[in-house]
C-alpha cells in the first residue's frame, strides 16, 4: 500500500515522501481502516522534525523516528477486525485516531474510534478527532465550564480554536475569540460573541476579565494570561510554541503547575486523549448542528509536506485535511 513515510528527523519537506509499505494487520481490539481522510496538526511537524528534543526523549526515537508513517487522525471504512473487537464490523464508517494514518490503510484501537457523524463526509469527519477532543476536554474537564461563564479563546481561528468556540457556546458560555485579522470573520461566523484581532488589541491587558481562558499553542507569558482571568478564574494551556529546541514551550506548563497551588487562580496544562465516548458525544453535536467542522484546505496524500508547511505558516482557517 502507499503511505507517507520518513526515515530521519529533519524538515518535513525533506523527509516526507510517498512510498510502498506493507498493509498493516489489526491486532487484538483493533480494526483495519481504509483511510479516506486524515488531518494535519502541529504535532505532525514536531514529530517529523524531532523538535523540541523532548519529543525524542518521550520515546519517539532519539536518533530517528520509531514509526516511519506519520498521521493520527482518520476517517474511513472498516476493512477488517482483529480478535476481541465487539463495537465495530466490516463496512462501518468510522472516525477517530490510529497509527500511521497518512496511508491507504491504518489500524485503530476500538476504544479510540466511533461511528462517523452521518451528516458529514469523510473529509470533514477526519478534521474532528484530535482537535475537537482537545477542545472538549480543555473546556469540560480541565476548565469545568458552566453556563453563563465568560470564556476567552486565544487562537480561536485554528483547528482546536474553532471547535472550542462552538463547544463553549453549546455549553451556554459568553465567548470571546482572539485571532489574526484574516480569521475574524470566520470566528464571528461560528458563534463568538466578541472577536479580538490580536494584531490590533491585547486581549490580556487586564481591561477585561474572564472565568476561563483557553490558550492554544501560544507563547504568552503566564503573568499576561493571568491578567485576563478573574481572581478565581481558570487558565487552560493547550500545547505551546517557541521556547527553544529542548522544551519548545512546555516549560510554561511546568511553571504553571508549580505556581497554581500558591495563587487563587487555577493554572492547568492539558494532556488530551481521544476516547470512544467523547467521539460519540462529538458526533451527536455535529449531527445536531451544534458543532460544524471547519476545513480550510485539503491536500492529496502525496502533498503532506506542503500541507504541514501551510499549517506552520499560520494561514489555516480551521483544519487542514489529507485525502487518500
């Protein structure tokens, strides 16, 4: 089968290529999925480039990547089931996460996938799993969001941000989205009550306070983010950029954990996961119309490196999707 592979750490444009690899065989509790769509996120770049170096130390390979095939999000059709699979059968249309999904076929654990929302195509479904689960868990689990609260979403025009705005609105929150000039109309169209163009206004200058601040892949100092919080507010940090080759912004999250017990505000880093129950919940919201996947562009499988470059340039409005 054809898959996008890489053999060494380095710029994605140099190491990602289309190649022939063996078709995977599902193990216990796994299904084999014919992949119709898979999304690109910042993690693809980090794992491909091997930066920050903390990525390598976490078991992804010190000198070269252990897994030659990139990609995690997927949407497709079940082609085969392994032993002990009880939730799915051949022919089911599913979405979720798997191993090496920038390929014609990929294996996925049955507890990491769910039936695809019936009202969207594979491309839109493939844009959901990681980003929407991240937004949901940031708001609901780490943020303890309740109706009537004021929420600030920094990075509202990106993959996680477009879901965060819609999910916060579905919980009955007042949502302010922060984004660049070219994304303000998009953020307003998906339900944000207020939109701040970060090139013209500092949303963390302390003039407005929020019960929950969701900072997505940012690099703002903690002291600035805390200025945007109420005295008992909650800050949830989703990833981070900058911060050097070794830690790549994760040092902010460590400092937040150390500081949180000594201040009135809750400072929470987020480690998200993709779970069957959350994927089912999100599918219900998508089918009801409360949440709509926002797909900026689709790229063919052979152009994954271009897709990663497009995302890293910050131009994407919502998600970037790979189609097989």
